[in-house]
C-alpha cells in the first residue's frame, strides 16, 4: 500500500539523483502469481549528487527475496527493505553491482500498473511510477540506463516473449517446458519506458525502410483471430514513420518496432522503447466494428506513441513536472500529422472543440493547474487536458510566433543539444530562443500561469482616415494558488474582411503585418490598421491561433457575414457556432429561445454551398454541445434548461432546413464500398448529421429513416449514429434496435462498449436505473477500464441532465462507483471522480448535491492517494 496522504512534491525542490545506474540486467521468470524478478544494477555515485548520500531505491508493495553486492549475498542490518523503499545507508563503494531479487504477483495486480495480466497474457505499464512495483529502483525519469531483459516463461502459456530494443537470443530451457528470450535496448532510457509482454498472441508483420536505408521489422501483436483488424493500425504506423522523417527529420533507431494490443489498459497506449503497449481500442478496426472516429483515433494514437520515440524517449523529462515537454509536444506532432493526412481545417476544428470541452472546463474549475504544474501529490492525476492539449497549443503558438523556418530550426537545435538527455521546459525554450534570437521570457508564462486568458476586443472605424483601430485588453482569471496574473504574449492571427467578402490589406502604420499575426503582450493595447477604403469586419483569432476566450463587439449581423465569407475556415465555423451559442445562452437563462432566423440563414447558406467540404459542413452545423453552453454560462447552470434550449434550437434548424437536410441525406449516400479515408468519412458525417436533424422532432418519417439506416448499414459509423438518433426518442424502435445490436455484437467487447455508452447517454429520468442495471450485465466488468469508461464514465461526462439530476442521485451513484472501484484500480477511480470538475458552475441546489457527494468521498477512510487528491482539490 502506498501512503494514503502522500506529501506534496515541489518543482523547486528538484535535486539531481545521488546514484546513477550505468546498466541494468533484468531476469524475469514469469509465473501467474509468483513471478521472480532479478535485477542487477551497476550503480555509480553521481558526482553531481550529494556527497556520502545513501542508496535509496523506490519500491511499491515489494517483497525482497535476496540482495547481493558484487555477487556476495548481504544480510541486515546493512540495508533496510520496506515495501516502498530499499536503503543502503553505507554503500560499500562509489561504484558497485547491486543484485535484487523480488517476487511479484501479476494476477493479483488489479491496478494495472507494474506487471499484470490481461486476458491471461503478461504485460507491464511503468509510466510514471510502475517500475517500482516490479523491483527496487531509482524510479525517476532523470536516471537513464541501458537495459537488457531476459524473459523466461512456460512455452504453452507464453509462446511470445517481447522486450524493449532488439532480440539478441532465444531458446528452450532443456528438460523443462519453458523457454526464454533476451532483449537488449542500446538506448539509455528511464525506467518508466521499460516494458515486457509474454503470452499467446498473433503477430501481424510488415517492414519499413528508413530514409537512410535501414530495414525495420514491424510487428503488431493481437489476440488470436483478430489479425484482420490490425491492418489500418499498421498502415498508420508506416505513414507516421515516413512523416516524422519528412516533417521533423527524425528516423527510427532500432531493428524492430513492436506494438501489442491488450484489452485491459488504464489509458490509450504507452510509448515504451521499441515495444508500445496499446489499449486494443486504438489498434483494432474493421468497417463492421469501428466508426470513423475510431479510425481517426487509431491513426492519431499510433502516430502519437511512435512520435514519442524522439519526443519523450530519445529526449525525456528531467522530472514529472516537465511532463508537457514530451506530452504537449507529442500531441502537437500527432495533430500536425493528422492534419497532413486529412483536412487541416476540419482537424483544427475538431481539436479546438475537444480542447474547449476538456481543457477550458478544467481551467475554469477547481482542478485548474499550469501546463507545467509546480506541485503535485499524485502525478497520475496530472495526465490532463491541460498538460496534453493546452501543452500542444503552447507549442503551436511558438510555431506561429517563430514561423515555420524558425520553429524547425529550434526543434533541430533541441534534438541536437539534448539527444540522450532528460530535459526541462527551460531547455526546450532555450533551443528556440537561441536558434532564432527571440526573447521568449514572456512567452514562458504559458507554462506557469493557469487559467484561460480573456481577450476583450473592440473596433473603431475612422472613415476619413481610412483606419480601423482594434483595442485589445487581456486578463487571466484567478485560479487555485494563482490569484494574480501577469500579461501574456498572445499571437493573435486576424484578418479584416471587406464588404465584398475579400480580405483587405493588413497594415499597421502602413507596414504589412507578416503572416496576419499581431502580438498582444500588454494588458491593454491598440492596433491601428491603415490604408482601408471601407469599414472592415474583423476576423479574430483565425485558426484559433491562441487558446483564449474572446469577447468582441461583433454583432450578429457581422457573424452572419463572417459565416458566409471569412477566408479562414475555422472562423467561418466559429462565427456560426457563436451565433448559436448566444441563442442557446439566452434560451437557457430565460426559458425562451430568441428568434433563430440569423442562425437558420447562416446554416442554410453553409449547407447549400457546393464548394464546401462535407466534413466541414458537418462540424459547422453541429450545434455547440450542452457542455459548451454550460461553460459559457459559467455559473448558476441548470442542465435541464440547457438541454431544453439546445433541443429547441435543433428542432428549429431541423424544421426550417428540412428540405436541405433531406437532399443532403440523399446526396451524401455512399457511392462505392466502405473506405475509412477522410473524404468518405466526411460524407458520412454530414449524412448522419442530416439524419439527426430530420428525426429531431420525433415524427414517424424521421424515426423510420433512422431505423432503416440502422438495419441496412454496412459500416459501424452509419449503424451506431442511427442507433444514437433512435436512442434520443422514446419510441419502440429504440429498444428493438438496442436488443438487435447486442445480439449482433455480443462477442465483441469494444463494440458492446458503444452499446453501453449510448444507453448511458439517454437524457431521460430512467437512465440512472438503466445504468445501474447494466452494471450487473454479464458483459460489464469493473475490472476492465474500457467497460467502466464506456458505461459509468459516459454517464458522468456525457449525460449532463442525468448525472446532475436535481435529486442528487446521479452524483451519489458516480461517487459510490468511485469508492467501490478505488480499492481495485485507483487511477480509473480518480479519473471518474474528476468528472465533477465543473460542479461549481451548477445552480445552488445541484451544486450542493455534488459537494455533498464529493465530501462523502473525501471523508472515506483508506482512500487511495489518487482519489484523495482529486476529492481534496475539487472541494478546495
Ligand atoms: N505516456 C503515456 C501516458 C501514461 C499515463 C500514466 N498514467 C501515454 C501517452 O501519452 O502517450
Ligand atoms: Zn503521450
């Protein structure tokens, strides 16, 4: 057991390690309940460490079997072995070999951290602090070592044995039913990148020739029988490898690259050196079982983990405060990859939607923290949207500020300087500053200040002078621990749209503005644009150049104009969304929707425009989510009122544009066999949006269309969206469709997850009982993170009216599940509890319910550090 009230760790307390590990030899004898682990560490005193420091190695729930120094067994009292720590108070020399033998029980490991079993296979997860559940080690990212791993197992039980690096030896153990494999990883790495896999798995193989001519054997290992579903992942891997060479000049550096898909995994995937371990949700796909979102998720996660080989593995983090150094940067890289593979504007819109839904809400609530936090109690709780998604936005802004060439020069210098090292955000920024000569000290505030900046913008047109003045004020709201903020450096991309819909020249004091970006750096600033022959409409924060909230004096008419004409596709989308948002906010507050004419005009024009990409249309015409409306309302939110306003507006748009949607539904029908490419996915997205609008009133025709599509679909996207449409209506077709879906896919857990999710999202008072019943369904298991997220996670995060029921039963249910789960898998439990992150914006009654439920959790004895940390900070 770990300490229930761990002390806070502070960035400012960082000290270099006292001992280094020059090499480590691991020997695993795999056994379901008694796996023997022998670790030989070549320890050496760090000249930069504290003189005379003892050797202190981390452990977590470990049992020591044997200890030897330079081959000689040692006994107490020369060392102290506790479950969480091994101490040698008086090391024998400044360099010596320490041999440690531990016994671990992978079957009893329900935390899915360290060595555990999934579908009878053995696998590991070590980031951030799982290696200490395997053996005693200086388990911190700034201790890098060369790992050699010998794995031995029963041949029948585990015919496949995989480790990091290259395979150097394998064979049978004579006279036994066992065999072994030895893997050597020549690249120094921290313990969190260690991995091994043993089990019965099928291999899908391919190869890749790098730019410099090295052949890399690629393997994707899946459950036997699922081989046919790994093709898309393999294709995405090869495209990622090529792209990293072309876009960043980064080549792969081992002879093999293996990916293993497992069905019990706490998150999406893990970038272990040469041996990525994946949640099978991000590997397996077939047209019948995977949606277009699944395909793009697979492409993105495969790329993300692969890109970590350089941003994360070759250059790692000095300490966990620097997590965004690898995560924000790698998210940026995977987003850029997907943008190049698909439609850049549509990818940007989807990413910003996700950023606002997850990160802006986090920044607005009690769990807000900087991209680089300065203190933590449980590091697992900092794998957040802020570290990942806002971390990526910060890198994107850097690129906007420095330009393509400056950014690439900075990245090249970063790789050159820090390859093989554990680096910091300061190192990262210094590479860009040195490569371009730019002072980035104000920019660095993006890493240390939490909260979403607010830009308040107003314009003044001077007809006589032909000038347009933009007055910009910036502020950053107070967040936990940070009551007062400094002004930030904000790259604001913009355009001035003339009456003919074309961009006007953008000049400040007659000097053209490069790349259309002005830099906001003061609390208040004015920009005087010159040489204009008519009043422009400003198009602000084009492409969402900065992750800020924007309050402008644009009128509804200006927005209708921008929705129709803006040269920046992101802002065309945003203008339409903003028109809808204002209506939804008024509707939710007053109970009466304003006249929707402006939205209908703007939406109708976009729907009818043959020049626009269907995927773009689908994004633009999907109204802001309930979560987005609540976030904009910010306080006193009544989720039922938000739901009612949104439903009302969907009905108004659906009714007014029924003809256009019917035509679109027909026009967007598939013309050939299923293909997961972006263009085909875009047509499906638009067609399915039309299906939803055509059914929103619940009339027989719309329901029948959804039912027919559900029954006749030849792919999962069309089938599941039809089911989602039916799920919103209390019609007999709904239950029939759910039953038939289950019967068709009952042997496919990843598909049954979708079935759980859709039921958990039904916005009806009996959903809570339905979810409780589903927890007893044979296909559900609290031990499997995907099942928990699909059912309970979806209820908490994607059913605002029912999770926030006025009687508090939704909150109580979720906290009860959190408490039940905590003893089994504290990370998944803590994640689930974090769904309360927006509770403070609720109206007083619901807020009190949420607070009571959180308090009950906080007061429960024996909580894990993960759950205790979220409960305390949420209430803080
Ligand atoms: N680096 C891992 C995340 C590990 C999370 C541990 N709680 C996956 C990724 O971001 O690529
Ligand atoms: Zn990552």
